[in-house]
């Protein structure tokens, strides 16, 4: 059997990583390096654990691993070769659920964005779709139907030891200028965070691309799915021009890509795109309101703190980051934000803690660790200074 061809076929059909552990040197070690987000949360994603499981596997069975994060991996044997498909996910990312997972495992909040980017990078697939596709390929390569059963492995919490068509009509240059005006208006709505008008501008682009005889977003006319990719790329650059963090932009757009890859109709993908545009515009508006009066160095520090508030942060590191002396940064930050840097960090931590006290059933100690206060008593003291009551009173009220 042509193992490389079989792997490539599955990879293209499922849009997921597929490897043959026998023919690809160091495959499991490379898999661990690339896809194991956190060993404590995913002990079965390590090379050692996978090797152990594959040594114990039987023929004609699909084995599916589901880890603590609900990231999945499927492996099976065919014609003496072991194949591994994944990672993939079966459900959309749930912010609150992942917060609970991190907090329960004593992992700080600074991992949350990285986890979201990690999770939404994988395709949304159902086990039915995966099994059906793999079985069809197996039957095609074997020349006869082969029956496989399914076994799910869940709950590992301990480490395991031992060519598009192009139009040829002449271009009306007046229409071309008009098209760029419409595009620029659309981009401006995102760049300025105009949530109310962004969808109107997008609908105008969509309407014109559907009925124009000019080569306006030709890929939209010939392949609507590619056209949505163009719109997403334009929206990303517009949001970036506003000064919005590229991490936030990627967080929003990558989630949309994942949802679009799992949908089957243009109508669904267009709705996902509309939701993404609104979310981008809202993020830009929030960013512009929060940093409207800040200088560039302070804006950069504020952005860094919002992403890393649960970590230990030194004044010297922040000063080096924006090329200012520590005293100059401290004075400028207090002048522009009205708070010292460390008071600002405390307000961020307490704001996130307050939200979790309202929305989750995590213990106060778990929330304290999550937002960056290993000392629960100190957390209670800081929280009371911010909100006037202790965390337990805040939760009960």
C-alpha cells in the first residue's frame, strides 16, 4: 500500500493532521512538540503515552482519545501500519468552561488566550464524519469492505508510565473607483469601531459583488467561499490599523475560521463572517475608548497588562519594553491612567475575579490563584479595597 498517498488523502478530505507512525521518523515526539499544549492537562498527548497506547491497540478498532480540554485524537491500524489523525475538536470553544479547567488545575489566567488560540486552530469534526471518511478510504485501498469498531478513551488524568474563471469584459473605470470607495468605507467602519454601520457597509459589498459585471472580488462571483476569506483578510488589516492587539484580532478571526471550516453552506459562512465583523468592530471600539487619551508607550503597557495581568510583572521589564526609565514610566502611567501600575494590575485582577465569582462555582482560593494571587488572604484584602466587601460577601450578594 502507498502509505504516503493514503495519509495525504485523509489529510485533504478531513483537513486534519494525519501521520503514519511507522514511516515518519520521530513522529510521536514531533507530535508532542507541536500539539501538546500542557502536559498536565494532556498527559495522553505525550510521545510516551501515545507509544504505550499504540503498543496495546488491536486491529480493526478506531481508538479516540478525548483529553481534559476536549481536544480529540483518533488512531487505528490498517495493513500493518498505525495511523494517527488529529487533533480535532467536536464543540465550539467555551470561555467559561476553559476558565474553570485552568483554575481547577492551578494554571494562571495568562494561559487563557493561548489556550483559545490553540483550541480554535483545530477543525470542528464529528466522530461520525471521521469514521465514515476513513472507512471509505480503507475500503478503496483494500478493495473490499473492512469492518471497524469504535472505542473511546476518555479521562486520562495521570501520566502513563512505562483554477478559478476570470471575466474578460472591459473594465468601467468609474465603477472601479466606486468599488474602492465602498471598500474603504467598509474598512473605515472597522478601523473606527463603528459597530452600528459595519454590517451595512459589508452588505453593500456583498450586494455589489453578487450583481456586478466588473471584476470586483472575482472570487466572490466564481467562488463565494474564497470571497469571504478576502473579506476576513481586509477586516483583519483594518482592525490592526486601529491599534487593536494582533493577539485579540487573531483570537476573533481564528475562531471564525474554525466555524467556517465546519459549515457546509455559503449562507452559514456568511453569517459567521457577519458575527466576526461585529465582534471585531466592538473590540476596536473598546480599545479606542480605553486608550483614547494614552500616549503610544502607555497604550502598549496597558495592552501588555491586559494580556498578562495574572503573571508576576516587574517595573523594569515594562520600562525596557517601551524604552523609558522606570521613574519616567511610573510618572507617565499615573498621569495618563490615574493609577499606579500596580494599582492598575490589581484592578484588572479583581475585575476578572469578580466576574468569575458571579459566573462560576469555583472556590475563592481557585479564583485567587487564577488571577495571580497565590496568597488567598492577600487576595481578600486587595479585593475588599477594590469593591468594599470580601469576595465571599460579593458572591452571596
